[in-house]
C-alpha cells in the first residue's frame, strides 16, 4: 500500500514539474525532440552494458543529443524497469531537461515510461539520474529514449 502511495506521489511530482515548463520571459521557447536510441535490460546486479550509447558528438542537433542511456535494468525484487541516464548540457546557457524513457518488451509491447529530469544544468555540465518505471517488466525489456525537452532556466 505504501508503494502505491509513493508511486502516486512521484506521479504527482512529475505532473507538477511538467506543468511548470512554460516559456521564459525572454521569449525563448522550450524544445521537444524525439529520439530513438534503445538498450536491452540487464539484471540490476550486473554492471552497465558496454553496448551503451556512445557520448553524443557536437554535430548531433537538438536536445536528444544531450541524453544518453547508460544502463537499462529490471529490479529483481520489484520487477520494475529503470534506466540510468546521463544528461549533458551542450548549449551555451543554463537549461532544464525532461527526458521520457520508454520501457519496451522484446515483442515490442510498451510496458510503461519513466521520466528523467534535471533543472538548472549549467552550460557544459553533466548530470546522472534515473528514469524509473512503475510497471512490472520482463528481463527481455529494452529502454528507449522517447522524447527530450530542453528549455532555458529562468
């Protein structure tokens, strides 16, 4: 029962966070991009997969190039999927990020999504965070970047 209340609390927090993604007073608008890198799940007791996405190059355009999935795992106790993510602010201004990670079974069925968010990331700064799913997933699950939103910090 406590886990359900915690999950509702996390979902409510994400709702509040995403509801605050308004354009800044300087007229800048946030940008949302779709991306497609994906990674297969490994048990959480194992080290991150060496097949993780390489660092984004400076030539990759848009916010999707700022997000990299480092590992994708299913927790053996809860059965919930999680993706460890690195966000690198490659812009010249302080920015906020929201990355949606999709958790997909081997047969292509989407199990759910998780969010990775970072605020006030300075130009050139990196942050490591986790996108947590709240639905049970099998061991053949993959993690895929569904979208990335980046907007200037107020």
